């Protein structure tokens, strides 16, 4: 018989922690939803304080948007769609490592060279006045 917490992947742990810490789920509910012991749910929820603590130290306020609300999260949704269309599905990758290695170059092109219609054909980096210009290989 497999270990009770075997189905809890790294992504599952993160989702569990978000449900408890950010969404306020009771530990028992999260444990049942993710099919783990309550003690495991507590352990992963306690570890998730790193993110809010890091934001607080940097003076950043975490803001959430309502899901499925294009008026407030349309830019993020559009970026996700572009990421899928132009990168994720544009070419096959030999491995997950190769796919991850290609992301920084794509992000650089997207932010520094690819024109955006909302910016009259300029890249997003053109709107940041104090951005240090770095050449990307």
C-alpha cells in the first residue's frame, strides 16, 4: 500500500498551502481535499509563510484579482495566452529542462523587442524609465 502522502506533489503542496494560508481553509478541509493527514497539511501551511514574509521585507503589497474578471486581470490572462501561443506550443522541446532553459530568452524578447499594440508597437520595457538596459544572449 502506498504512503498516504505519496500523491502530494510539489505543486499540490503549494496549492494546499495557498488554500490554508491565503484562502483561509480549515486544516481538516484542506487535508481531506488533498488526501493527506492533517499534520501534513499543517506542516505545509506553516512553510508557506516564506512568500508573504519575503513580500513584506521588500515593501511589496500582494494584491489579488477576482477570477474570471477580464476588467481586472485581462493583462495577465493575455500574457498567459501569448505565452502558450508563442512559446509553449510554438515548437516541441526535447525535455522539460530544455523548455525551462528557453524561457528567459523568450521573456527578454517579449519585454524588450516584441511590439505591443496597446503601446503603439513599442515593447513594455520602453515604458519603464529607470530600467537598466542589458543585452541578452
